[in-house]
C-alpha cells in the first residue's frame, strides 16, 4: 500500500478527537495502515507535537488503553505531529508545505497526502483554495485527496456552489464526501443482501412489495447542540444525506459491477427517479414535528424550545416523516415512508420491507391470530442483523396461523468485530476507493428532492408543526401517512411516556 500523510484540519476539534484519531489508531493496531504513514494535525490553537499527542492520544478517553499500554504505543504517537496556522491565511499554508516535506522525508511517504476537512463548513472553500495556491492539490509527485464532512451545502444552490468551488481546485475523483452512514456495515450489507442472494431480488419490486419503511430514531435530544441544530433541522441533518443514501441502497437497480463508478451511477439514477413532492403537497406527504417536554421515569425532560440556543418560537423540525414514490418500473406505486427524529423512545435505524398479502387468503378467518404481512426487517443499528417475519401453523387442530420470525444477528458471527464507520471509510480513502463516498452529483440530486419541502415550510406558515412529548414515537398524525390496511409504522420498542399532548405548535 502507498505511504500516506493524513492531514487533519480542525485537529483539536471534537470530531478529530472522538472519531478520527481513534479510527486511525484502530486501523494502525489492526495492521491495516501502510507501514509508511503519519498524521499531521492542523488548526488555530497552539500545540507542540508533544501537547497534541497528549490531547488526542495519551489523554484521550476515546482510545481505550491504560496509561501503560499507551506508553507502549510510542511508535504510533511519534507519527502524530501538529502545525498551528490561521486557517484562512493563504500564506500560512507554506508552513504546512514545509512540515509535509519534512515528514515525507522522515517517514518515506512518497508524496501522498489526504487533506481531511474537519472544520466548520465556511472553511470548505477557503482551505482547498489555499492548498491549491501552494500546489498542494497537484498530483505530480504522489496523489492528493480531499475529504469533506457534511453539511454539503445548506440547500440546492449552496450545494451546487460548494461542488463548483471544490472542483475548481480538486478533480471530482480526488474529492471524498464522507457520509458516515455509508461506513456502517449494515448499510453496505443492504447491497450484499440484495445482490448476492438469489431469493430476495426476484421479490424486490412492485409485484410483491406493498411498501417500504425506513426508521431512524434517536432517543437523545438536541441538548447543547441547539445553536447548530436550530439552523439545520432533521431534514438537513439526517434526511438529505444519511437517509437518502439508505433509500438509494434499498431501491437502486443492480449495478453492472461492484466498482465505485457503477454503484454510484446507479445510486444517482435512483435519486433522479424519486418523484419530487410539489410544494402544495408537502402538508399531505410530510409531517414535521418538534419534541415537547415530558416526564420519563419521574424526571422532567426539556422540550426542544427549552434547549440552550433555541429560540422560544422556533419551528425547526426535530422529527420528519415523509411519504414519496419512485417513478420507475421497479417501484411504480409503491409508497416509501421514511422518518427520522430526536427524543424518540430508543436509538434504532431499520429498514422494513412489507410484502403484499398472498393473492388468495386461504387461511384467513375472523378469529385468526395472524393477520400480519410478511416483513423483512433490516436492522442497521444497533443489534445489526436481519429478521424475516412470516406465518406458521400453530400445532393442533384447524389451521391457526401465527406470526413467527427467523433472524440473523451480526453478533452471532464468530468474527463479530463490526468496525466503526470511520475506520472503514478512512481505510477506503487511503486505498483510493470512493465507492462508499457520496459523489457530487448525487448530493445535488438529494438536495433537489428536499428543496421544495424546505421551501414550503419556509414560505407557508399554515403548514403545521406538531408537538410530540419526548419519549414517544413522534406526532400521532404521522401514522396516518401510511396507507396500508393492516400495517402501520413498526415501532421496535414501546413509548417511554404516556404523554398524549400531540398538539399543534404555533
Ligand atoms: C449526524 C447528525 O450526522 O448523525 C447527528 O448530525 C446525529 O445529529 C448523528 O445524531 C447520528 O449518527 P449515528 O451514527 O449515531 O446514528
């Protein structure tokens, strides 16, 4: 594998400390990294190399080793260095260039650099331009890659502008837009389940599937992130990126091969086939909610408007449920229902495929216990796995049918280490494999779908924001979105509170 220097902008920030350095360490520990590698932290705060190593490695609570064990990992710590710059100052990048040249020589890197932007988004255009001004985007003596974290824009217009700015200095195939959901094993497994088995794909279409649900629930509330979240909301924070990517994995056509281009082409095609929701239909197809205060286990939990940094009159959605259709041969008329929310009863992400009833109900009687459709539940997190629900005969007289489940859990595999999303994604960028990164055109396409919803919410004050008490499954009206006769949202756990104040918020 080629040697590489991993340059992290925003190296003293939360993401670097909590996710990036621990992921790099795990990869190092598992011997996945090239022998010649090093990390250069860059940010405004002043640290010496030693102070940086202490902060992100020796004192890090996110790398779970004892002090003695960490001491023994001196080889790893010695590969971490730090350079302080004013990030928006073009001339300061000369310091980075000099430091890179020094480290390149010391570790025998061969000129390959990954620039990881773990910074506030307003720097996403500044940093690439400054790197380019010093020739650090050029691939004359080694490769150069740029990794960008979401948000990729704030709406369609800013997303297009961001792509244009990035592509002005780096070619699209040098740009890696990270979506950590794509690094999750089970999101990748959606493709394997569908395309490496002969039994699912023949049923994976409008002839057999009644509807598709995707639930992304978090029990955490917004807490101290109110300042950021209030400008974002669930649609921008979760739906436009992570959930649209999951939709693409569930619904795309089989790619012609497993390479990055083939898979990303199919995902783009799928995103283009989603029928846009007209602004006037937003109140029919989308439910927006905001959590309100409730009492869980005797404790009062804050409502969204009581969170730090959130205005009392905020209409920002902490919950969204969306119904949409995909206009192609496979999915015509099959409704997709996707919901995401904070302050729900548990943390879970799952895809539920509900199959149609058999055409002729031979065993269906009034008194029968079983009246559920077949469902395939793909659990993305936690307890990653698959569950297939179907009807079985209850032993004894007659033909009583009971709903039973056949399940597989990742935890049952002998080699059950499910790598953290960042580990997989960082290794892929080192290898130059962009399959699990979002391509610029599909990011824009996802914004194109979300845009009319955002714009209707902004321009039409009559569209309701429904309150839901923390610990419930979101606004009660969201169950009305689902058209099915006998199936509604699958709620994997019960509500945590009996609060029933689902009133409309003004
Ligand atoms: C992030 C969002 O992208 O994903 C957060 O900004 C959210 O608001 C997080 O909590 C959820 O990620 P995960 O991996 O914990 O499901």
